[in-house]
C-alpha cells in the first residue's frame, strides 16, 4: 500500500556481497593490518578483530603496532572494568579479503568509549594509515574523537552492515542459527542448531537498546519495515529504576527469579477464571504492571517479580510486532538478533512459544549465536569496499520526533 | 493468510442491530424498568442508566424500587469515595426499546464492586425480576454475587457489546467522533467533530487496562485481530511504582508536567545529532527509559519525567500496533476508544500525529466522546435481545499464557 512510505522504507536497499566476502584470493586492495570492525551502539560497543593465521603470517613481517595490538587483545579475555572477549564465539578459519584467520569478538559499554580512545592513544595502539570501519550511532558521535587517532575512520550504515554480517556468518558457519523445541517446558525444552541453510527472504528483528525490524528479500535487498522504542534499553532502564540493579546481567538474573503474574493483571484477575468464549486462559496477561495500581498488591511483590514483568512485557511486545510484520511481508522465517538476547533464554523461549502458538508452527523463530556482533562483522567485511557506507539517500522514517 | 488463525479470530463475529436499537415502537417484550447496562472492566466499572422521559412516564405507574433508584442516581453526581456521574456525557432523547429517555453515564473503580453490591442490597435497590445486562471480565467474576441480588443477571460478550454500543452512539449522535488538526502544535492544535457519518469498515482500538484491536467489516461483522498487554493499566501501574502516585488522574497530571526526553535514549544521545540517512531526527526516541541505565542521568530526572516517558512509550506502541493492523486489514479509519483516553489529550494528540505522519494523512485517527462507555451501552441495547450473549463459540486466542 502506498501510504506506508514514511513508516517503512520507501525503496529497497540493495546488499551486494561486500568485497571482503567474495574476494578469497590475494587482493591488490588488501587493507593494511590490523583489521577491525566496530559497532558503537546505544549501550554497547561491539568489536570484531581478525587475526590472520595463514602461511603468510610467517612470510610477511608484522608492523610493531599490529603486533602490540594482537598481543594486547589476545593475551587476555577481560579489558579494564567492563570489556570482555567472548571466547566461546571465536570463529576459526575465516576467509576474508584474501586472508585466512580467526575472528575475535569483544564488547564493552559505550559509556567507556572515551576511555577506550584515550587508552588507544596512550598505549600507541592506533597504527597510522590503517583503516577502521565503524557503524552504529557512536560512529557518528565519536567521529572527530576517532579521527584524532590519525587512523582512517570509515563510517558505514548500520543496517547495511547488520544485514551483510548476518549473511556472511550464516553462509560461513553451519552452527549459527538455532531454534527451540517445546520452549516453555522446563524439563523438555531444547535448543537445536538448524541444519538446513538459511536464505532470504526472512525478517530480521534487531533488538539492542531499541528495536529495528527489517524485511530481507530473496535478492538480498532489504527495507526497514518497523521498529519500536521498547527494547533492551527499556528492560534494563526500568529494572534500574524499579529494582536498583545496575547491569543488564543483574536485571536478567532478577527476572529469572521472579513471577510476573504478581505484578501483571491476568485474565483470571479480571474474569475470575478462564475467558472461555475467546479461549483466554486465566494465566494470560491482560495488563502488564496492571496490578500495581493496588497498594496491597504492590506490597506483595518483590523486585524479582517487577524485573520479570518488565522482561515478559517487552518480550511479548517484540514478538507481537514481529508477527504482524511477518504477516504484512508474507514471511515465515524471523531471525532475532541483537544483544538483548545475550544470556537471555527467557526472552528467546517466550518468543519461540508465542510465534509457534500464534502461527500454528508456520512461522519459525530463529536465534543466532553471534547475537549482537553482526554489524561489526559487516564493517570488517566492508574494509575494502565502498558498499553500504553512510551516503545512503533513501528516505526512511521511524517514530516521529516530539519536537 | 491461513496461519494467523490463533492470533486473530478464525471467523467473523456478526453484529445484528440489537433489539433495543431497531425497535423504536412499543414492544410486547419491553423489559421491566429500571434499565441498566454495566461493563465491569479490569479497572473501572462503567454503568449506563436509561431514564425514561416520554409521555408514558406519567401514564404508567413507577414501581417503588425503580423510583428509589432513579432518585438515588440522579440526585447527585458523585457516589461514595470514587463513583462519578459524567454529566457532560449525558445524552437526551435517546430512543431505545420503544421508549424515549436520557442516557446517564456513571463509573466507579472495579475494586469497589463488592461495596456496590452490598449497598444495592442494603438500600433495597435491586428490583425483583428486573434484568441487568453485564459485560466485561467482572460480569463473570461477580456473577454469583450479583445473582444473589435476586435480579436477572444476563452476561454479554464484551466485544459484541463494545461494537454494537459504538455503532448505536455513532448513528444516534452527530457530535461523537472527533479528530485533531495540527496535533503537536500547542498553539494551533484543534479538536473538531467529524461532520460526515462514520460507517464501517474501520479498525476499533479499545484501550482499557489492556488493549484489544478489532477490525469491523462493511457488513458489521468483526474480528479481534490483535492486542497487547501494554495498555492503560501499564501506564497507571508503572506510574504508581515510579512516582508514588495513586490515581490515573494523578499519573496523567504528572506526565503532562514532565519531559520524557530526559528518561529516554534519543537518536541524538546515540548519534550526537540527527541520523540523516534514515531521516531520524535527534529528538526521536530510540529507547524508552534507555537513559535510566546511567546513574547520573537517573539523578537528573523527576517523577514527572518518568510519568511522561511511561505515557509516551505506551502511546506510541499502541499507535504502532494499530497502524500495522490497519495495513494488514487495509483500513483507513481507526476509532480509538476506552477509558485510557479520558482527559488524556496527550495520548490522543500523539496518536493523531503519529498516524498522520506515518500514513501521510491517509489513515485517520478518530476519538470518541463516550470513550469507555460503549460496552455498557451495548449491554443496555441488548436487554431484550439474545444477540451477543456469552455463548460465543468461535476460537480466538490472545497472548499465549505462561503456564
């Protein structure tokens, strides 16, 4: 329908396989080492580092700065107070830009970005004339600070890098996409890797601080079809306010110990039991946080219950929006990505359950091992490419701004 | 698509004009006075009372109980601590069940329902063998308590009564549906009554404690196409927790004084300015409550800001879901009803703005003066009818229950 042009993208964005992906032979354009892709998001910085492991490592001398960087990153798995290398996600034998090597995955809070830049300067870890490809909002916000590192700072559009990162990882790694069977049964629930290939068309639901929903067509073009500001940042922010917790991990831990049905108004609270005519069970949530208008019920809830309610409500809302978008786009596969799903099996299982139930098992919810790292991977692949850089001209609008 | 049968209703529910509406002449089936319709919702009880004003008032003697009830209800506009008669909504010269009279609109909290039943008993206000038509979850929950009043208690399905109430009020009253022009401009914003008739097809978005979204077809049949547990109860409940307020009115007052952009993570917080390639302004909300993960930003926010963020996030989410449903159902008129909109011009104006913006003015958001009373009106109309009673057999499932 033509009247949705401002809600979703007016025209498709085309993804061509980025240079780093299609070019597995030695390339005259091979970028100078070290190779990084970095996605500076609203909450987390995701950094992907390529460590060459092929025979050319021994024949080509390594620059001093490159050696220092490699040593600094790989000699530990934690950096400062809050930087972490996700060793379990490491991918060996990756062929990129004509080289073979290992992909390392590192994350730290975006609030540490100024400290990260200062450290890079003070330790002499910014090699002259090397290129860093960056995406995410912070690539713009920290643009001038990064330029001061005297390396080439190439900004990429975050949705382009997201989609090309997903497509690369899915193609190169068979143990990536997984799904749940019997998702809400604690005894029989299992997650299993998808053995068949995942090719477009599919819907991509990227849940970071906020949520973007993209439809990827068979020809790999994509459009941003919807989104919501109720995302991982909402869950984390509400938990900080309601429970006094600090980290996302603490918020998730609290949620896993609570009972949302003390906080939410259930069908049973309103109907006194099931609502049989419309097949609504007594345990169905009618109004999230709806019981908190009663002081006596407020007194009976714990911070764990409140965290559980925040998680369940945000999760079902994402599932619901995704399902409506899948119907509009006539898609039967939904890939859920983004750091909201890190160590968050509660949300994945609820989403898997909701989509299977609503669609009578006709829509498949897939989750991805590398959760929030696809944008950074897409950046790395685009080191030698001009594709997907930030000179995108298509019109695409999200929620209207208030002002 | 056939795989959405559990998300939305599998088959249409047909609304025939209820008996009370089509029958404007004296009817042998005329129910005994007094005539009430009552909608016992998750948070509020909505009661509609028909006061006959035609010439037959003088010729037919009034039963003692009926006189007492009329006197009790119409001699005041407030009942107990929290019951209110909305005098401004009163409708004169309404023709129902062969009689002409005035419709009175009364509401009180559902938590006062046991007190209401006790009062009715103790004051002898429950006339023997009179019928009360009731809907909403409480019609089931308080079924046996109401049966003890020795009046006939007829339970109606709440979505049927909602739709027939809307259709009656729209047909009988020209000053009902209104819309906003220039909704977010404080100086030029105006609300105006729609002068043309509102006929189906349209989408009905009913926002009470939770949200139901119904598609009404040209032939007046309807299906529940979606819903969310993030509704008025979520806004009110979150405000009770975050600000210590008690009533919905207090929560709205706080929200009207706050600035959500201190609480939410905006595009500008992430990008350092506008995100030009996708036309996202710096002031667009990227993540509701997203700034609350930073202790320093938490300290800078007031309870008014938190209430504003709760209201804006719930409101845009409702607008977004409604817009997606309108696209799926190919509808260009959306009626927003339910008590969430009572004295809540903030939400109405934001919804009007969002839908006009996303659809480039092709989807019209209409609001209704009688906000949350349509279910109760539908009950009154069905006093002499078997239509829409609770023996609905169609399958319709909402969010899957957790257990």
